């Protein structure tokens, strides 16, 4: 993990999510921190630091949340299709 302030980390996470459209879980894995930390950084801390960027991130997080049931269904389908092949 890099040595920098919480504010810098929150901004870096936000830029990563906006540019990649990745999920909280994906960002957490990429940065080597917990999902809770990512969520707190981009949902709470970022509002105080950069409200405009926080708004952009919120749109992506809301979109990801709306699509998560589809991703879950696709993962289940892949899991069981592999089992069928064996």
C-alpha cells in the first residue's frame, strides 16, 4: 500500500472508479484495501473533499448496484455450465 493521506487515497480511488467503471469490490482488490474502506472513502470522505467527483462516483456506484443481480446470475450460470461439462 502506498504511503499517502486518506484524502489522496479517496481521490485516487474515485478517479479509478470513474475511469474504469469498476465496482467497489474491484477497486478494493486493485488497491489492496477493504471494500468498507473504499466505500467510506468514496461515499463519505469524498463528499467533503470534492463534491463534484463524489457525484460522478455515486452515479457509477448506483449503476453497478442496479446491475449486480445480472452479474450474479451470469456468475451462477458460468459456475453450473462448467459443472455440466465435467
